[in-house]
C-alpha cells in the first residue's frame, strides 16, 4: 500500500498537543528526539489520517495546506464546535466542486481542509 504522510512544522509542543490531540481528536502514535535538547518529531493519527509534526528547522514550511477526504464531516464539525475551543470556531461550507469542506488552521499557520464529496 502506498501512503502519503504530510509533515507540518510546529514551534510549540504544548500548543500542538492542544490543537491536534485535545481539540481535533488525533492520538500520538510516537515521538522522537535525538537527545534531551533536540527538536521533537512526532506522528499523530485519527482514523486513517496520519500527520507528522516536526520542530526540526527545514522539515516543512509553516503555512502549508493539506486536503483530507473525510466521511461524516458535519458530525465531526459539530463535535469540534461542542468542545468550544478558544481559538477556532469551525464551520462546514459548500465548495464550488460539489463537496462540503471545513478548513481549520493550526497555531503555526498550517491548514487542514477536510473534504466530503456530496452524494451524487
């Protein structure tokens, strides 16, 4: 099986965990550091989605964007809204390409665009 795993640059571990783990509902798969005073590189996942988050300089560009095909997007959005996250109030919108989308931006400027095609 071929898999694509986006890498997002992060600058603050606590903010990354607050956003990805506590709010979006991802789980930490593993974390790696070369030493006690080294940047963190970690894998997080939710369902079939895997992302790598890195503090390493040069691993990724802040402000990147990834499209994630997602089933039951309206239910997921309602669950996020119910958490009343201080920094983001998501909404599902209709796209011009016959899909429902919800875009959220992490504390480092990276954007996750969740996409659910409309039933034909």
